[in-house]
């Protein structure tokens, strides 16, 4: 039996390797998330959490000038509630900052409380910048139940 703490300590974070696109898409699908627009090119700005040889979580950003859309946060069932999602969201923010991103946006029907806990605030969908609203991942959310959230990336903040 593997205790939660042992699992947590052996989770590593990295970029996506060649040939892993189908695995990412499968994980996203299993978590009920959108995969249609995912391509090798988009996956350049994705991170994964690995445990042993297994990909157990992912998150990505789409960068448009100094804005970015945070998307595709998914943790496999058996690894939820152990801080992996929190770790991935913190890590992608550091990466975004390293790419010159100043403003993070996201749109979600499932993770409002999770992201509120990470410092994101609710904003009206229409107030997101045009270059973010034009992204496929944003546009497919026409449902009124989807919420848009925003976080300003300060220098050195998490
Ligand atoms: C939402 C999700 C990514 C959270 O990942 P996770 O690894 O289980 O989250 P963590 O263990 O890092 O939890 C971090 C915090 O969020 C809270 N949390 C976790 N899942 C949550 C949820 N679904 N709703 C509200 N809060 C949640 C935890 O209690 C914890 O709170 P704390 O910081 O006060 O301790 C995961 O449940 C998931 O993959 N869901 C399905 C896909 C999805 O909806 N993705 C979001 C797309 S925008």
C-alpha cells in the first residue's frame, strides 16, 4: 500500500514529451474536458504531473500577448485531493510569468471554487480581452453556467 505522502513526494512536474498527445487527450476526456482543439503546438505550453511512468495530471496555457487563458486542468481520479492540482496551477503561473504574461483568464463550469482558492476572481465573460475571447477553448463556452475568472500576475507573486 502506498501512503498519500509517499505518493505526493514522488510526483514530478515536467513538459510534455513527443508522442504523449494521445495520453493527454485521454486524461482530459476522462475528466470531462474539451480536447478537439488540442494539438502538438498547443501542448508546448502544457505541463504534466507524473507518478512513476504515469501521467496523472495536466494543465495548459494559451498565450495571447501579455494575456493567457489557463485551461485543461485535470487530475486523474485516484490522485485528487492530494495537492497535485494546486501544484500544477502554481507551476503554470510561474511559467506564464517567465513568458511575460501579466493577466490570466479562465472559463469553467466545474472548478470555480478551486480557482477562487488560488486567487482568481469572477469577472463577466464579456469583459475578458478580445484576444482571449477569440480562443476556441473560450468560445465553446456559451453556457450561462460557465464562469470567467481573472488573476493578475504580480512580480514574484504566486
Ligand atoms: C479540480 C481538480 C483539478 C482539483 O485537483 P486536485 O489535485 O484534486 O486539487 P488539490 O488536491 O490540489 O486541491 C487544492 C484545493 O482545492 C480544493 N479542491 C479540490 N478539488 C476541488 C473541487 N472540485 N471543488 C472545490 N475545491 C476543490 C481542495 O480542497 C484544496 O483546498 P485547500 O487549498 O484549501 O486545501 C480536479 O478535481 C479535477 O481534475 N477535476 C475534473 C476536471 C476539472 O473540472 N478541471 C477544471 C477545468 S477548468
